[in-house]
C-alpha cells in the first residue's frame, strides 16, 4: 500500500514508525513531516493547509490510504475532499469533526443521547447579561470553555464568580480567542482522575485501544499552566475492564450512533477525554483524531497489523482482529523548550540523539535539521517513549527517564513525575 500521513508532530512521528513497520506498507509519504518522520518515510514539502496540492499529490501517486493526524485539516474538510476523489481516508468528515471543533455541538449531542458529561449551558456573545446572571446562581469552581478551537487555551477554571466574569470578558469583550470565543460553554466542575480513550471506528463498529493518562500541566504535581501535553503513560489503572465496557456501551456506542443518525458518520479515531468520577466515567471532551502524546504510548502496546486496522476502518468494515493489546506498558516524557508554554527561544542544538536506546524511541516534534544537526524548533521538542513487554509502568518510567538523561539542549525542561499517579 502507498500511504500518505498528514502532520508534523510527535504523534505523527509515532504513527509513521508504526505504519512503516507494517508489511502492508510499500511506501509512506509524510506531508509535511519532520526530521523524525524522514527516517521512516519520505517527507513531502506541501503545506498541510494546501488541500488542492495534497489531493493532486495523492492522485498522481495513486495513494491507497491517507491518514490525517491533526484536527485542523479534518475540521477544514480535507477528508471530504479526498473521499470525493475516491481516495480512502482514515479521519472524519468536516461535519463529524465538529465533535472537536465546536464544544457546544458535542455537549448538545451528549445531552440528546444521555451520554454522561458535566451539566452545562451555552451562551452567545450577545447573551452576555444572561451569562452573568447564570454565573450568579451556579456552584463554584466552574468551567468556562471557548466553543471553538483555541490552541489548547480556551478552557478556564473559575474558582469564584470574579474569575468566571473575567473569563467571560476574555471571550466576549477582549476577544482573546478570536471567533472561537464568540460562543461559550459554562459547565459543571468535575473531579476524579482523567483518562484518554481512543475508539477506532468505521462509523458503526469500533474497538477501544488501551487507556492512557495525559499530563497537561507544565510542572510536576499538575502545577502551572496547561500545555499541549508534557507526557503520558498507558495503560492507566484508573480505567479497568469494567470501566472500558461502560465507556463502550454508554459513551462511544451512543456517540457514534448519534453522529450517524445526524448523517455525519465518524470514521477514524474518536478521542474521548474522560473524568473517572465517583458516579462513573463522564466525558470531558471529544477530539476527532489521535491524541498527542497519548499516541506515542498507545502504539507500542499494539501487536498485529496496524495498517489493516486503519485501512479496514477507512473502507467501511473495520477488522476488529487486526491488532491486539500486547500486555505491555509505555511511558512518554516530553522534553520542552525553556519558557514553554509561554515565550521560548528556538534553534538550540539537540545533543545525544545518536544514542541507541534499548526499549525506547525518541519521537521528534518541534525539531528541525540544519547542516546535519538537529535543532530545537518548537515548544514541545521531543517525546521520549519507553515500552516494556510486561505491564510494568514503574520499569517503563525508569527506561524513559534513563533515555532522557542522555539527551540535552539549552533550556530543556521536562516533568519528573510522568506516570507517578499510576503507582
Ligand atoms: P479540554 O480542552 O476540554 O480537555 O479541557 C482541558 C482540561 O481542563 C481538561 O483536561 C481538564 O483537566 C480540565 N477540564 C475541562 N473540563 C472540565 C470539567 N468540566 N471539570 C473539571 N475539569 C475540566
Ligand atoms: N493530549 C491531548 C490532546 O491530544 O488533545
């Protein structure tokens, strides 16, 4: 099979490695890719927003399958355009991608289908007074979310009324999130452990991959600002087999049915962010794609034919036996640039990448190659990811940090407590 993978982050490097190692893969192109994906496939310098050029390339190269990594091309309708040309795509249509692109759409769909999630209300920019009135009568803390995609910054937790009022100002008056903040969701604050579950689906049937736990805050013990993700591990003990059955029956199945009934079947990876509350799992958010850095820790746990899984889902009849959980564990630690998630400098040489790490992979995210050297080129620079054959998260943590200790660049920052919640 000739496969195109769209994207350029750590998630895409991990996907590229997994796709390239399948016998079914004859050729892998990555658009635009990064200095890591180049080691396993051929990077093609097309901007991922240039849909016409991507389609032209796929037609000319007679591509059998396109796998779309990031949300933006999905929300912008790249999957629809490729399908219109008869190309198979792993990734949802523009309308199904609304489940990530519009939080109010996801919340309303969950309410209609009685899917467990935080109680909520939706307000438009011109309902400012009604929103304030609502904020006066609810319990705190509360959560205020910009409706649209706001680069991971659109979720604000308000401890008291004044914080909530300030969050409203940010969205409606200061327009800090642009048009993404023209509408907001105010929702009940939930407590519990968070987990990420990926459902691979053909729109009707699905399989769940092992559950992972992300670490979104910049500092240890979940302190400091939210980031794109500072590390993850899988499987997480906070989701047992009974929980997985509940998630399949009460959350994933009904969500896929609801989308299908609305005429927008979801084909691809439905990412379900969960809060494991005392009343059972509840949905925090849906994403329309694989998560980053959860993908880095989930893929090493899958044995079998990953390409067959994606291709069969994209073809409308998922082969649920294509892969299986191999019984292992994996930990990913993100090495970030000093200053991230605020301002940071780029262009520092990354040392130590020539090391060979037994049972660990170093996935590239914010890197670039210049004159034979690999330099930092983004906030989250590398995903250092270990795996163990047995389900031993402690050992997986040790291996990941040992590999990390051999790598350095100026200002490198990472969390020291990735996976600690598991034990
Ligand atoms: P989201 O972008 O929706 O995943 O939100 C980012 C983070 O905000 C989540 O990972 C949670 O830690 C937190 N969060 C979002 N919604 C809620 C909620 N209703 N209750 C508690 N925490 C939340
Ligand atoms: N790890 C969070 C996300 O991919 O959105």
